[in-house]
C-alpha cells in the first residue's frame, strides 16, 4: 500500500482523529470517523491503516480501530522523563504510606485538568473520577483551581472566559466572579480547597509545584472523605503545602522570603 504523505493539513486531521478516542467511545470505524471529521472515507481508511502500521492505532477483528500500544509506550516516556513527575512520585508515596489517603498529580491542558499520577492506600475510598488520564474542568477540583490561580496574569483572562462553568455537584462554582475571587484568595494563601465540588462526600486540598523558573507546571492534592476532612482541613492543608514545597525545592525552586530580606 502506498504510504500516506503527511502534509500539514493531514497532520491536523491525525490530531483530530486521535482525539476522538475516549473512555466513552474507545472504538471507531472508518465510516464513523470520516463522517465525524467530514473527510472522504477512502482518505480516512488509508490514514487509519497507516497509523495502525505504526502502532498508533490497533485494528480489531471486526475491522474497527482502537488506540495502539505505541501510544502507551510514548506516554511512559513522557512521564518517566518529566522532572516534576519523578520528584512528585517520591513524595506521593510518602504521603500515602504515612496518612493512608489518596494523592493526585495533575497538569493544566487548556481549560481542563489532566491527572497524570494517582496513588492511594488500599483502604482509601476508590475515586473513579480522577483515574490517571482522566480530565475534569479546572474549576471543579482543587488542583484545577490551583493551576488556574498560578497561571501568568496575561494568560488567565482568556482561560477563565473559555471555561464552561458547569455544575458537577451543588457545591461547584458556576459564577465567574466567584471563581475570580477564589483564585485571588488561593494566590494569597498558597493552596486551594475542593469541598465536595467534584464529588459528593469527597474533599481535596491542593498546592502548586514550582519549577526552577518559578512557574507552576503541576499541582498535587490530598483527597479525603468529607467526614474525615472537615474537622482537620487546616492540618491537611499544612501537609500538602509542605509536600509541594519539598517537591519544588528538589526541582531547584527557591522561595523568596521578602520579609527576611527586609529585616536583614
């Protein structure tokens, strides 16, 4: 078969094609993809077969397609060679071992939070919503609010405007004014609470991870059943803030203590 030449517009279509695959619909046929992307069926068939030959897609016995295992390999390369993932994993293991609660590591992708790591002790409540690879709207969860709060000021307005402020629970923030006010507060206190905003009966506290340049590429969170969380939420906040500081320090970040400079 003649190889498909990847012209720029076709590269865009490859991205659109791969983005179709989801937990809700992990399998697609050529005709479905062609109709969805409004491309000729023959073009789509050639493209999907070419991606299957490269391992990016996998063809089933019924002639439909799933994501290929090569994507899994590539994802492992990304995680294993991303410095904040490496450093955070050590701290997350310590947190789970000591406190027996679930911890998450997440990044911001557009207006969504992408969970890139999750560790939990066996007795901890199973949180399906935040499995590795899952996405949630940033305003719904503590890690998302932290990542929004510490975005560069020139980038934040466009992000907030693009956020679909849907309500996952009765506690989810759906007002842009209220969200802006909370983000201001998060920047001051250095952490964010998620009080049953993503799932009823579940609370989280999240803190920013800084890199060497002082940017916030990721956030870490502690997730605890509401009954255990509310009586000790300040203590949990102290734990996760210190954990985030430890990770940031190992990444080369040095917090500027302005008061000490003034007094010296």
